[in-house]
């Protein structure tokens, strides 16, 4: 289940979010029902919990969000995006056993993803430090390396020159 959730968490405007249709699916309700409850309890959803996508956001995510024409039964409103806090709050306003269990799992996935980002950032910083250290070390000894390479070249055997035999 957590692998399914990971695929539904996307990055929009620099924040990791889950879209309303995916959240509704996880919570076992229709997107319409989820959005009704959100609208009825909108005071519980500040901007750092939930935001509505813009047309540009939807265009940028076109490969991840399958949208169809409103004339053919598609969405008539722009999707909402929920941060981990908003996903938990949505479970609270839905107040069903499935929503509560799914929200716990969802929070665990968000937390694990945050931990992976922190680990990745730490590893990147350590590699950059080693790279700088090695570059500095090589820069300090560049002249010595050139001299050693020159001396090595002096001791190499010259290429044998082909000579033509005279006579038979």
C-alpha cells in the first residue's frame, strides 16, 4: 500500500502533495464527497495544508493528471493539492475508519520521504566536501605531477624505428 501512496505523492510549487482525487481514492470516498467536506470545513485548511492548483500547475502536470473536457464528464474545477497536514485534516473531517487508517499510512510515507531527502542532502554535502578536498590536493601538487610525468617519459624506451635491410 505504501508503494501505491509513494507514486501518488507529487511535487507542486516545491511542496510534496497528494491530489484530491488520489486522496479520495485512498480514503474510500468519491472526489466529490471529499471536496464537499473540505468546503464545509474550509477553516481547517490553511494554505500550508491545502491549495487549489492553477491552470499552469495542471498544464505542468498534464502527464501525471489525466483530465478530460468538461463537456465529456471531466473535472469542472481545478484539483486541490494536500500536504501531509492537509491529508490528516481531511481524514478528520471525513471521520471514517478507512480515512483514519489511510491517513496514518500516508503520514508515515510523507515522513519516510522527508527522511530520504535529508539523507540524500547529507550524502551530497559529504561528497562535495570530498571533491573539494581532492581538487585542492591535486592543485597543490600539480607541478610535482607534471615533473614526475616528464621523468617517466624520459625513461620510456623510444619507439623502435623500422630500418630497411640493405642487401638480401
